[in-house]
C-alpha cells in the first residue's frame, strides 16, 4: 500500500549527475541516464562553444556519477616540469 514518496524524485541508479566546466554553452551540473557517455554530457550542456578543442576528450567514454568533465581547457602541466631556480 505504499505510494511513491519523495524518494522517488531523487537521482536513482537510472541517472547520473555530472558537472561540466569549460567551453560549453551551459556549464554546470547536468543529469544524464546511467550508461551515458561524454558526448551525452556535452549535449546536455548545450554543446561545445565554437572553437572549443574537444580533440582530447574521449567522447565514447562512459561517465560516472559525480564526475567533472572539463571541455576545451588545456591540461595542467605535470608537477616539476617548470624551472627549479638557482
């Protein structure tokens, strides 16, 4: 005799919450179906901005709940790659 309560509206195993930052039309948090891929996250964020370099993204990779997808931003330089000074 249980009706669907407030818990039914929460994110479930059937959806993922993913943060999107960088050069997309609508950066922020998006909800995508479980099993979604990076390309689905990009679409949910309105797509990349013109000129955004998405060549380093694996668009076919499945995303995880709570993940951050960064679009069109240069990778951080590895630690220790700069000058050590004297």
